C-alpha cells in the first residue's frame, strides 16, 4: 500500500466531483476508488469534459467581453505564450518501471490505452526515433522526447512537458484574434522530458495533461477564436482542470495496482 494512498483518493475524488458539478455532470462521473472503469470502447471523460468546459468558456469570453491587456500573455518583444505539465499532486506515486523506460512510440500507445488521449488517436507517424506525429482527429500534435539536461536548459526545470503558442515579433497586436493556425501553424508541438518515460504513471499524467490543454485550445480557436491578450490566462485556466483529470487517470492506475 502506498503511503498517503487514502488521502490522495479522497482529495482527487473531491476535486473530480467539484469539477463534474461545474461542468453539469453532477456526481455521474467520478474516477478514483470505486469509480467507473475506462475501457478501450470508453466514451472519454477527458474528451467530453474538455469539450464542455471549453464550449462554456468560449461563451463566457466572446467578443462582447471587455478585453484588458494581460502583460503575462505577450509583451512588446513578442515573448511566447506557453503551456506546461506540472504541479501534479500524484507525483510522489510516479514509481519507475521495473523494466526501464519506454520508447516514445511505446509510451504513446500505452497512454492511449490508459485514456490519456480522450477517445483515442486516429493514427501516428514516427518522424524520428524521438519525434512522433499523432493524429488526434480534429488536430495533430507532434510529441518530442527531450533529454532532461536539454529540457532544463531550454524549457525549465520546473515542468515535465512544454508547448508554446506562436508569437510574431514583427507584428504584436494585443487584440489580434488567434485561430488554430495562428497558434500552432496547423500542428501543435509538445516537448517531454526524457525522465517522464521511466514511469508509466508519469507517461499517463503528462501526455494526458498536455492533450487536455491543447484540446481545449483547439475547441476555443475553432469556435470563437481567442484574443491574444486572453490566451495565456485561458491556458492557465485549462491547466487547473488538466491537473485534476490527469491525476484522476493515475489514481485509477493506483487503485488497480498498476
């Protein structure tokens, strides 16, 4: 039995119930001890809830809303808008695999089996040994495995994965409305530190977290678009829910003894 197991279950169940209530699901959807199973034919909680959440937020932040400048989103130098997988409560339970680290391709398939990619990806293409392009249906994500030392230097030591929204240094317009292509040029790119692949639980959480956030951005960009000045705040908003849902996935693994 893992130390702190019961308290972790209670905390995650409470968070799940609160978010389900916010999204209008009441107590019908709860992962954790005694929660619902997620099989291969599952209707995805992550996919459905991300869609409900982003649709609701899109309605609340339409073009009639006052658009205050958010200095952390972009400045006059065109600093990038970023998202990252970090601050997970289950991190202490990300035990290393006895068999060693998984390859990126193996990790992508494992995460898909665990529900990290919602209803499941359509297909993927191995571009390099450490770079895989995954077709998630409505959008694509290029996942890249990055050695820890390089990741720390480029993206920071305080996160497990990172992506960024494109920033134009030539024309930084705070109230420019960003489409999906404006943000990612058609394909999002997620960089994941190599040590994540040493643990199946870490793989499940980190890939699920980034998928959740980017799925939310796609939903918003494909419906009402989003003002540049609001983008970082919206990513931060999605991040809080991505933490809870990804932690629920790993809590389910703990409950199953995996």
